[in-house]
C-alpha cells in the first residue's frame, strides 16, 4: 500500500499535502492507453468508491454474467471465451464470498476490481468482458439489482413490524387508553386502534415501495457510457437475463438519471419518520409520568452511573436516526440538482446515502418490532388515565344532541360544567346528575370504561368498529406479506 492510499479497510492513511508523487500505483488504470502518467495518490484517495461500493459485488458478478452471455449471443466472443469469463466470474464469487479476494491499489471501485481479477484469471478472454459496456451502465445496473433485493428486505421487515402490531392488537382486546390531540387527552380509544393506526401507515410505506419497484425494475445495461453501441448488443436480452421487467428506452436517461434512487430514499425516509413517531410515543409511554408500558430487559439499556435507570434507547434512536436519513435524501437531491445529461461522476455520491438509509431503516424496523413484541402494557395505568371524567365530555354533548339540543348549545352546556368541575364545584358526574337538562341517565356516561364503547362509527375507536378493522387489517396484511415474499 502506497502513501496516502485508502487501504480499503475503512482506515485512511494521512495524506501528506506536500507529497505530490504521481503514479504511485504499480497497476494499470482502466484508461492507461490515453494517459502518459498514472493517477495521483490524492486523486485515488478522493475519487475511489471501493470502500463503499464493494457491497455491490454480487450484483456486479450477476450483471457481468448477463453481459457475457449477451456478448456470446452477439458473436462478439466465442463459446470458449464465454466459458473462460464465466469461470473466472465463478472464481471471483468464491473469493468474494469466502473473504479471500485480494484488492490491489488501483481498484478504484468494485467494477474495476472484478474486471481486473477476471482478466488475471481468464487472460485474453477476460480482456473482452468490458466490450460494449461502460462502468456507467454497469454500476447503474448493479445498484438497481441491489435495490430490487434490498427493498424487498425492507418490505419483509415492515410486514414483521405490522405483524407484531397486529398480534398485540388482538391480545389487547378491549383495553383502552387516552387518545390525544395536541398531546392533550381527548377521547378514550382502544389500544388495538392506536397500534393499528401505525400498522396502516406502515402499509402505505410498503405500498410506496411497491410503486417504486416498478421504476427501479428497468435495466440500464447496454446504454454503454451514454449512447449505446456500434456492436450488435441486445439490451432486452440482458434485461431478461437479469430478471428486469424491461430495458431502458433512452441511453442518456439510463445512465444519466437517479430519480429512482431519490424515490427509494424518500420511501425509506418516510418509513424512518414513521418509526421516529412510534419511537417518540414509546419514549413517553415508558416514562414514570405516563407509565403505559415497560420494556423487556433485552430491549432496554441501563445507565453507567444511575443504578435505577432503564432507558428506551431503541425508541430514542428510532427518533434520532430519522434525522440522518432525512439528510441522506436531501443530500442526494442536492447532488442531482443541475446535473447535465448524462453521467456525471457526481452520481457516484448516490450510493452512500442509499446504503446508509437502507441499513438504518432495516435495523430500526427489526429493533422496534422486537421492542414492541416483548414490552408489557400497563393496562391499568392506561385505562385509569383514559377514565378521567372529562374524557366523556363529548359523549355528554352528543347525548344532548340526540335529545334535540343544537350541538353548539350542548357544547356550551357541557363546557360550562367542565369549567365548574375544574373550579372545584363538584365532580363532573355530580354536576351532570344535578343538571336539569342532563341528570342521572346522562351521568352514566361519565362512568369508567363507558366512553370508549360510544365510538361506534366505521373506522372509529370503539370495540365494535375495531373488531371489523382487525379483520380488514388481517386481510390487508396477507396481501402485503405475499408481495414481500414473492420473487
Ligand atoms: N464508481 C463509479 C460510480 O459509482 C463508476 C462509474 C465511473 N465512471 C466513470 N466514467 N468514471 O459511479
């Protein structure tokens, strides 16, 4: 390893700013014919992408196999050459998966590294691998293959979290807690209703991934550097070989666009934001002040100094990591802005935000699912909080409405009673009992557990509509699940 080079182990040697030694590499670059001198160490250190795009190796191998078959079909290589290159790609796969692949200093990205090794292994035939191909269509193909696979992993993780929310909703039965607006107690809602609210939002996240997949599922292979080729290559053939739904229609667009990555990043960002909202609720729910839930020891952390602490770090990081994922999206959007057609090296900057967001969202989905699956709901605390008398205020107003009182008037009557109760003039129940237009019948609405049963409309928070909703969710979840596992 030469001075100033990235050593590909995630560590960087200090680059001496005054050391402008050129051609520090022993090996040839992909463009050595046109250049008299080799690349400067500073250039390689700044422009390499191997340190992060090496995870694309399986996709580069698969993409290269399809390209080789395309070359053979076009009679640009013979069968012996084809088999020699395919054999070398098999060897690369063995070395990569076994961790024995040896990188050299001139491997600026995963594509360079694999082609170099294929050429070492297959000799003259290996030199034909890159025929009619550019790293521009090659890397775009690799990222699309990777995205198709990883988006499905995210979809399965979403389904995993939805399943936990569903299971816990079934288990929750008729347990209720306060529903909030403005984070002020509003009306009681079933715990199942609350949990499923997040389940439906996650369903939309999954639907978005499904929609995005249609735009990801297009092969750019055959676009070459930007304009296609003089050689008789067939983009539709390689697209089919790779399992893409279609091939590109415009080569400039194929290598010169990243909107599918921005879109996937938005999908991931929206998931991260939804997870952060769940996280924030659990941070609140696990406080001594709320006390609605307790975390399993395996999904909580302690304090290094305060012996009594049990901290909801998963929930907090679900909240915190959403910030960086938003940064991943906005960073890529800023990178894309103003880029002329077609490929620009700026596009190499698509990968780190995409990989980071994918990793964080995948991990977050798994961690939250485990945390929620294993937590204990303190249903007494939830219900006691929901049973505060004022939670039934709307029911009292609606009781009057049914008896012909205009809602504006009934709202004022009940509002005045709540004000009196808060001023210490008696319990709301007593004030209602004594009120000439309400009385003992109306006062039964203030009893614990009654209010939540009054929410009977479709999609509402009471036991009857929630039973229907659970069945609707069960059906929807089966659909999301089957999409997430299909090839
Ligand atoms: N590592 C590069 C990327 O990810 C590969 C493409 C480089 N192409 C080029 N013409 N320099 O974008």
